[in-house]
């Protein structure tokens, strides 16, 4: 379905003031509920009348079986070549029909592979702390060692530039000879990296919950904070769209200026994303064991149960070829037929963020405590966490000089749960009588030894 008036994308998350939100919820609960109900009734009426749907046919193509988990896949712009890498420590280039073109071994598992959009070069990196760049025939152009595990790699046309992210918290850019062009320090491990075909833009996702966008000189154009670790990033070939996948289960799409266009939840951490030309289609893989295809409006137009965690996802520039890799050691490919618009009648009310998710408002006295939700760092108190799936959560608060606070909360759909925690100061450490008494004696002993040394020297 493609019903713009009914999609959550029309109400993207915006900057908010937690105190204002809490005040509104506490004073006007009935008005908020009435507004939600009224919006649902209007949405249902519009859905029953008429919507525009995007009909798309996705057909299985070939499958390649590796020897271990496939953690990353990448596809050339025309869909003719696919690179894959993972726990077998091999970079594999696969051609039409699933025929292996070549394989190159590394010293440890690979975390990322990338093929240049023009198919001329393949990059790879992993736990051996090396970045590799091969030509299309499998000949090594260069490799370089970094003081970090490699989690993300992106290769520009011709292998002219290679973007890299790793456990040293840095985004790196290398030129076509393997020389470092620049590096940028983020707040934590850089888990994903992407680059446009012309190397004009570089995107990165970090364990610090941020999406970053740079120009070719390393200038930071913008960064955006998500609700959890950013596990995947991708750039449309024209550079006008940035997609991100997060541990908060959502796929995000931004425009070139960093404006959030939409975010759509899956049922698990989103470990891989890929974008076609013009942001027309977004492919994603999730740890919920599903492969997804979204349209530019954030609507899921196709998904496939894979039966295992999906670690890699790729889509060709024209959106006609898909590839996914996962824990079952397989690379699966699909062909997408040209979509056509059709008019349909629907009686199904699409899901909306306001009804299917809840919120958690957390404050502490004193404020400034670190918030951990199910052992995942979320921010500093006071903070309101929105778009949480209904269920039970473990809350852990800590601040230096105070005892940690723990509690369990239950989040319900369409409601905000408030947590007000009082942190107790830690008891001051007291010096025991024995320790206090020992100090003077130690000083006297040291003085006696010094005096003895002086007497010996005089003799």
C-alpha cells in the first residue's frame, strides 16, 4: 500500500523537550487519547475509500553457499557482480548465475566487503586489521594495516577511494594507492561506512548511536543521533539519500541535508541497508530473519522470511537486483520486476507509530545519570524514549558518587510510562583506626632508615 496520509513517515520524529512532553501527557491525557482515536477513524475512512498501491514482483534468482556466516554482500551498479565476505575469511566475487569468479583469503574473519559501482574493484576488511583492495580479476592492488578491526568498507568507482570504519572509533578515507587521505574521530566503534561512486560523499554509522555524513575532504556535513547503535549505512548513487539501520529495529532515510524523511520499524536490529538510484528503493536485512524492500516513502513493498539472521543486503543502482547474506552461509539473490502503480480498495488500517509503540520518560534526582535500557546505553536523565515496542524493560541508572538504581518497567502501546528515580549518595570511605595508626609509625621508620644511612656514609 502507498497511502501517504496513513503512513508514519508523515509524522517523523522531531526534536523535543522532555519536560514539555511530560507536562502535556500528565495534564491532558484524555485529549491525547481523543486525538489518537480521531486520527485513526480518519485514517480508516481514507483507507477504505481508495489508496495507491505499488505492485512489485520479486523472484528468487540464484543461491551461493559458502563455508561460514556471510556478514557482508555488495553488488555492482548493473547487478552483474556480487562480492561476499564473512567468517570464512574469504573475499568471494560471484558472477551471473552464481558462478564464482575468484576467492581471496585473509588472516581472519571479514566484517565488510564492497564492490565499486562500476564493478572495477573490490574492497574488504576484517578482524586481521587489514584493508584489502583487489581489481576485478582478483589481483591485489594494495593492502594496509590499521590498529583496529575493520567493520565497514565502501569503494568508489575505479577504486579511486576507499572508506573504512573500525574499532579505533575512526572513519578513514584512503586514496587509490592506499595512502591515507584523512580520518575522523567519532565517539565509539565505527560499524559501517559507505561512499558515493564519485567519492563526493562518505557516510558512516557508529556505536555512539550517530549517523555521519562527510564530504571528500573530510569535512563533517552533519550527524544525526538515533536511539541505538547504527549498524549499517548506505548512500544512493546520486548522493541525495542516506539510509541507516539501527539496533533500535528501524530503517531510517535522510535526504542529503540530513532531514529525516521516514523511519520504519522491523522486528529486530537492522544489520544491513542499501539504496538504489534516487532513493527509489531501499533494501534491508534484519536480525528478525527477514529481508526487506522499502519504497521511497518508507512502505514495505516486499519482505521474505529467510529463516536466519540477515547480515548483508545489497540492491543494484536500478533496483532490479537484490542480494542478501546471513548466518546460514548463503548468498541469496532476487530479481525485481519493474513496478507499476495500481488502484486498489483496502479495509485494512495501516499500523501507526502512536498506537503500536509506547514511550518511557526517565528522570532522576539528581539529574545527569546515565540511562541503560536492557543493558543498552540510551542517554542522560532527564530523557524521554519514544517508539518503544510494548513489553518489559530493565532500567539501570548510574552517576558517579551515587548508588546505582535499578528497576523494571512495562511499556504499553499508546502510553507513556514515567520513572522518577532518587539516587542515594555512596557512603564515604572511612579510614580505620589501624590504618590511621600505621601512618605515623611508617613515617618514623623511614626517618630512622635515612639517619642510619647518613651515619654509615660519615664512617
